[in-house]
């Protein structure tokens, strides 16, 4: 962010300090990230043949379940596993290494093998402890894009859903657990004027045309009695924020017309997240700050957190856990430290969880 733009940002949002979250650093990786390898010999061989290049590891998406944090890594040559986990606490002073999930076997020598993970993208954890992962090879491949669903209580695969298209690039997703005991995923497609809707019970997916709105980021409003849920969409290349009612997406519709809600301060909201109190968080391409909006009130953007000195097209990614903690990963492409994991108490969970009407401090799934 340029100094001039930063000045405008702060002048336009006068409650900067009041809205800022109290983040603490959990881990710091000064130079590069590394994997937990099956053996040192396997690591040495991967370095020698070029299938592993530590400088290429770039975290993109994040989810948290219990004491495990899941990351997906940008897929390119030199990145042998794109879905990894790490423990959020450690007795060692050394930052943890990345453990391929669910195993090394699902990644090593997997390019072009459609029974293995090709290139993990967006991910989310539902209320019963299932990890939903979008998967797509970044280069031309005979493998269909897929949705993997893992039971995190035993790390077993519950479902693999191949999509029928090859020409759309999967980006991010949200999960809608409805009052009718149906579960849907709404999936953003990178730089496309469409989203994908997936029904778990039907094991079916379909594409919905968004009428001239190229979708980047996606978020879902929380569960509230008598309030219809809204799907929020950030428009690629613009500041615009749209919404559509999710009810119209449940019955196989192939066209929806998003309503313009407001404009963010910055362009290209690439990652959004909703908490269960209705606060919407957003991160932006090439920017080192995140913003929020309390969706129960008229649109007013508030600054949330800024990490100084970041230089990356995708500098921040974030997630909420089940205990009201907001986790944020800060990535630096050219400067030291390379990667930091931060956390802050925010007193809210993911949109996945309901808020008790009697006591907002007691959330239930």
C-alpha cells in the first residue's frame, strides 16, 4: 500500500485504533517453510531433482479445527504437497514443519494421478468436523476439478465429488448447513461470472450465472432466526461488494442477479470471512491490511488489522476457530521474516456456528 493511499485509508476510517484487534505472534519462519519429510534421504532427493524448492512455498487458504491449522499452498513446480497441517501450539521454540494431509502418499508423485490431490485451493471445516477441500491441477490435466471431504476425527475420506467442467478455476467456498438438514457448498470460481453450488445430500453440483459479476471472494451470513441467509460476493478487479439470497440457489437455478451492496476502500477482495455475530472480514490483493463490516448495520468499513512491511500479491489469509480466536497468516515474498502466524481473541466463531439468543457468549453448532 502506498503512503498516499494509506493516508486516505486512515482518514476515511477514523476509528482505526478502536477497531484494531490485539494480535500476538504464535510462530515465525524467518526464511522458508519446510515439510515434515518421511526421511532426510527423501528430502535430499527432492531437493536434488527439483520436486522440492522451499522458496516456492506460498500459503493461500486457511482453516482451523481444534489444535490443528490447515493450509493450502500455491501449486507450482517445487511444491510437492499443497494441503498441509500444523499444530497451533508447541513446546519447542522452533516453528513447526508442515505435515502433508492426509498423508504424503496422497501427494508425492501425484501429478496427473487423479486419485491423489493435484492442487488444493479453498478449504473450510463444517460443524461436525469435516474438512472440505477444493482441488484442481494448475496446469492442463486430464483430472477433473474435485471436492474432497475428510472426517477430521479419523482423517478418512468421506466423499470425493468430481466436477463436470475443466475450464473454470476453483477459488474459495462457504458451507450452508440449512434448517432442513441439507448441506450446500457455494464455490467461487476465479475470474468467472459464475459460482458453483454443491448439494451434499444429492451429491450434485451445478453452475449459476452471476449476470456480469466476476466473483473473487465469497462469504455467507450467519444463522439467525427468521432472517434469510445472504451470500456475499466480492467482484474481481473492483471494489464492489454484492449479495444474493441463498434460498434461490437450493433448487438447481442456473441464473442469479447479485445486488450491489457497497464498495470497499481497496480493490480486489480475494478472501472474505463471516463470523457468527455478522461481522464480515476482507483481505485485498497487494494490501497489507484487513477490513470489517458489521452486516447488521448500514455499510461502514472498519479497519481490522494491518501487518507492516508485507510485499506479496496475496499477503494475508485468515480463519476463525471454535473458541473465538481469529488466526492470521502473513506472507512476505521478498523480505524477512518470510511467514508469520498470528492470533487474536475476537469473541466470535465462524458463521458455521449459531449464537444462543439468551447468551451471545455461548455459541452452539
